[in-house]
C-alpha cells in the first residue's frame, strides 16, 4: 500500500467529504422529488442529520477504519453510509435511486436488507450504540478462549451516536455493564450537533455526559474547535472570542448558524466590540468567511477529526464528543426545525451549483471535485477498510447429535428439566458443550443455570476466585470468574440481556466464530427488554431464550410478576420461534431441535416458555414420529375417535388439569380427544404458509395439509373444542378457524394475584372443573 503525504491525503479526504455530503443529500432529494409518488405519503430522509456526520464518516471509512473494525451508524446517517459504499463500488446507483423504496437502500442501515455490508443494524435509537459494547464483550470472549480464527486481529467496535440518543436509558445500562466487564476496543463518536428531532438539546446535559463516561473508565476526547477557530483564538483578544463561544447557549448558537454571516457580525459587534482584536477579526472576514470561521467546529474539520482518531493507539474505551453542526454545508444548517427538513427545489439548485454538479451528472462519483478521478479512484482502492473484501464472516455449523440427555424424574418442572439437561451437557467434553454460552440478568440461579455455571464457570477477562469458597463458607454455588468461563453474568437489565444475545448470536457473521447462546430471564420481564429483543431478531441474530417462571402458575409472586400475553409475543415476533412444552422429554426434543435450528440459514432464534410447576411426567419413550410432532407444534396425547365431537386442547403448565378434565368427560363423551400443543406459533405459521401455497397457481403446489389441519381433521366438522393455557386465550382461539369448528377458549385476561395454584386456577378458570364446565357450555 502506498502511503500518501498527509497534506495530499487531507486534500483527497476533503474532496470525498464534499462528495459524500452531496450524494447523501441528493439521494434523499431524489427519493422525495424525482420519483413518482403514488400514495401521497412523505418519503423524507434526514439531510441535516447526514450533513453533521459527513466529515467523521469520511475520515473513518476512507482512512481510519480497518477490516476487523465494526461500526453501528446513527440511523439517520444511513444515506451517508450508502454514499460511501457507493463510492467504494459496494452499492449501486439503482438502489440509491430507490432509497426508502422497495428493494432500495434502506432508511436505516440494515444487516438483513441492505446489500452493502452493514455491520450492525440501527433504527431504534440507543440500541445500535449498546450493540457495539456487547459485541466488544463477544470479541473478547472468543479471543480469550482461542475460538476466534488465529489470524484475526482485534477490531474496534465503533458507534456513531446522535447526541439525543444519549437520552435513551439503555445506553447507560450498557455503560455500567461494560464497566463491570472491563470492556475494551470501543469507540463511541458522539455527533454533538446539539439538536434532536423536536429542537435543541438541553445545555446542562452535556456538561455531565463526559463526566459520566469518565466515571465508568472511559477516555473522553472532546473535538470542539476546528483549526480556523483555534488560529483565531491565538490572535490578540482571541480568548474573548473563545469565552464568548463557550458561553453561547446551544439555542443561540444554532440560530446564529442558521442566520449566517450578518447574524454573527451583529452578535459579535454587540457583545465584543470593545476589543480591538475582535474588531480586526470582523474587518478581515467578509460575511461568508466569518460564517465559515464561526461554524468551524472540530467535528466538521477534517484535520481535527483525523488528529483525534489517530491520536488513539491503545484499547481503552474512548468517547469522542465531536462538536458538529446539524445541516453543515446545507442552507438550513443549525435551524432547530431541520431534522426532517428537506431542501426545496430552489435550495437544491443552489446547493448543486455550489457543488459544481452539472445536470445529468448527479450520480457521477467524481463530478465537481477538484482532484482528478483516477487519483481519487486509486485512493479509494487502497482504503484499509476494504483490504479484505466482504466483511461478513462465516462459521461452520456445530453438529447437534440425535438426542440430548433426558432426565427421567417421575415428577419435574420444565425449568428443572432445563437445568438438568444443561448440566448433563456441561459434564461432556464436546463441541456442543464448548460452544454453548449462557447469560442472564441476575437470575441465573433462579432460572436453574446454577449447575451449568458450577461446571463451566463465569466469564471474565482475568481470573477471580470465589471468595466464599476461599474462605470455606458453604455455598451451593461456585462463583469463579475466568477467561475460560462460559456464563456471562449481567446485572438486572433485560435490555442488556437481549443486546448481549444479539451480539453473541451474530458471532459467526461478525467474528467468524460459531456460538450457541442461551439467555434466561423471568417470562414477564421479556416486556422490559422487548424492543431490544425485536432488535436482535431484526438483525437475524441466533440465540435461545428460556423464560421461566411464566403465567399465573408463578402463583405466590402475584400479578406484578405473572406473564399474560407473552405467548402472543411468541406468535407475533418475526425471527423468533416459540415453544411451551409441558413435559421434560418434550423439552429435550425441542432444545435439540432449537440448537440446530438456530444455526440454519433459514432458521431463527427460539423462545422457550417454561414453568416452575412440577408435573407428573408421562412414562413413555418418544418415537421419531412423536418427536417430529412435538417440533411441529402438537400431538394427540389421547387420540380422539375418528369423527369425535369433543376435544380439549391444552398447552404448558395447565396440562394436568386438561388431563383430569379429559378423563372425566370421556365417561360421557367416549372418543373425546386431548391435544397437547407445544407451539401455537409454529402451527399457525405452517397453517398460513400452507394456505398461501394453495393459492399459488404457478409452480409445484404442495397439497398436503398443514400439521394443525391434519390434527383437527380427525374430529367431526362441527366438533366442539375447548382450549386452555396459562396465558392469553387469544393464543389458541384461532384454532377455531382452521376447520370452522366451534371453540371455547380459556386463559388469563386480567392481572393475576397472589395465591396457591389451586386457588388461582379456580379463580382464573383454568382448573379441571372450569374445563368441564366449558365442555358443557360448548355442547
Ligand atoms: C427509540 C426511538 N425513539 C424515537 C425515534 C425517533 N427519532 C428518530 S431520530 C430522533 C432524534 C435524534 O436526534 P439525534 O440523535 O441528536 O440525531 P441527529 O441530531 O443527528 O439527527 C428521534 C426522536 C427513534 N428512531 N427511536
Ligand atoms: Mg443531534
């Protein structure tokens, strides 16, 4: 690789910065003004948000970043990212022209939908930022265990952060967790444009932000004044100018940026005219030059940005507070209403002229630049960022053997079963046992991960003995941390859990190392981290969540902890296949299936909703056909006679009540069936897919029935079905539509209260009597 002289490189980067600014603004303009609008909806895009980051992103992608670095780009700077990839040749003009349109470049950078090598998806502000922190933990996890490819250098996990993103609490939850885990190789660059969506960011906030980072062990680098302003401060009375800017409230500064040269002149004359040095500066600068000087913030000054990035050569986490101007270089720079503001046609005409772009050369990569195209092309070709081509790594699938260990207790809860299965795997020396990594937000022991952790240990950068053990204080739990440990213990923050799982679940594509992540939490607190869970699924991260206890079966814990609608989350969440087994042998089948499914290209993550209620286990050895029914979502526990008029359908912890009710009704309704479901999610999805494929006219049409159609086909056309689960009844009530059979759904519709299981099941009508009653009503 040739190394350019610094001045030469600066010149090229400044030209590319202009091009990146132009292309991002033009991409948005094109989408809004030059594409037919068929629905009357605004397309928008964020020209101002792009502009403030153009300098930083140009410096990073064209010079500073290396192949092993990974970046989360502020969502609204998506067009800047796509423009950069377009210049590199990784993005097409066609997709830029279809920005925010079907099949075009995405509104917010997306790993799964964009073609140009997005490292981390962003969109819901704050989550992408935290994603870099948890990815740095994953990087250390695979590196310290020697699981990472040997020749892979350690990368920096970089977040480009909007200043208003720092209002999102999940960022601070992540920072605290990061401190505990001694995170490294993290760069967060805050685009401090002092504006959010609605207006100007509170002045008092940023006084504290730097201190907060330092408090948790980060280095803070402030990029405040650009080279022009620094030179002016060095002149006689320059310190007066500096004090004036330092004291200038965010809102006044933003307004003056918008007003331009005359505004600055009036304000400075009013406040600083008594200083001869200032008068001289005002005389020496015409309006345009004065505006350039007063808006010369370091985050928009290429040399200052390069100096800041290149001044770091260690792995200490670093926060760059980059002062920038929202809309820098655009006509509405600084205006508080510019967040979704678009340049008007006239403004665009002027901007285009200023950029030296002729009509018809808007998408030309080098038009209007002051450096010959071949020189720029050569510079782009040598960018270190691209040195290794495509960034997405691959890792082989870890083979999962035909059966996992099956605990044989006569009575057990699915939660205990989970702990035992994992403990048995922990005892093995196998690829499977080495690749599993568990994590939990302070509920490891109460979700039955204790035995696994005792065998496999906690993960930490350095060795830390369990003090209780050293002092010989008896405890069931061994709490020793080592780099070899396979459990990542988190504080109580479900957002962190899901983002940690997102990062672990992308390890094969980001770090080239396959991991099998399993996260445990209490089922009701899925809601606490739901957006982060959605974010993880949106990125197609692969993991298993084991949520327990669930429903009102949690009994004495009362309404605050009892989960009601989580089965609906399981059905509704794309990228997450959910199961709720009743018995431990089913769980073992599903865990085996899940560990494989989460590694398949067309697979997904899994959600197992478990219970702490101990149930008598059926005495059976599952046949392969039964196992496949369990995976498909359900099976006849007690098969109906063909054409039967009555069936009970149950799921999860309430299965004993359904069994009891069934035994009672078969006396009157011989041939009534009992259907045990493991996954309404899977059954529903397969049912819809089957219907869609029937509607298709071209190609091979599969006429075979969906599993739920096959199961319900045994019953008579107008059979009555009673469904029951410890969760919202809607989860199963759709079964009535499959064949048009009449259905009475039982389940939980209101907040639970404390009590024991008999009282609660009676109160919420989940007990055998309620089921029998429902049968009576149904007929
Ligand atoms: C969780 C979430 N809430 C709300 C939004 C809507 N939103 C998008 S950008 C934005 C303001 C962003 O301001 P800032 O981070 O400062 O970005 P910039 O000024 O660079 O545009 C808001 C509220 C969102 N994307 N995500
Ligand atoms: Mg902002």
